[in-house]
C-alpha cells in the first residue's frame, strides 16, 4: 500500500511539473514571432527552479517561477537606465 501511495505522489508531482513546463518554458518548436519572452523561461532556468524547490510536492514551484519572471521584467525595464548611469560615471 505504501508503494502505491509513493507512486501516486510521484505521478502527481511529475504531472504538475510538466504542466508548469508547458505554461512557462520556451519550446524549441515555438515560433520566434509568437514567443512571449516576458512570461517564459528557458528550459535551463526552469530546471534550476524545479531542483531548488525544497518541498517534496513542488508546491512552491509556480511561485518561484513568477518571482523569477518578475525579476527578469524588472531588470529588462531598469537595466538600460542603470547602464546609462554607469556609463555616465
């Protein structure tokens, strides 16, 4: 019975990770013109977050993804301004 519950948990976690991957990862077959770069991650970055989630059920994964995307957006909007300030110094 314990093996069955472990198996079910593993299947559910894998399904959750796959669903989030479909939602947030840039695929090789995506058309470059239609990719929403502000709301997508590279596969490498996604895998880093999967491995960094400390919970056995990956319950923090989507939150971590959203935080990473928010950081990227912040950097993309302020990065040019900060670069100009550094150049001016």
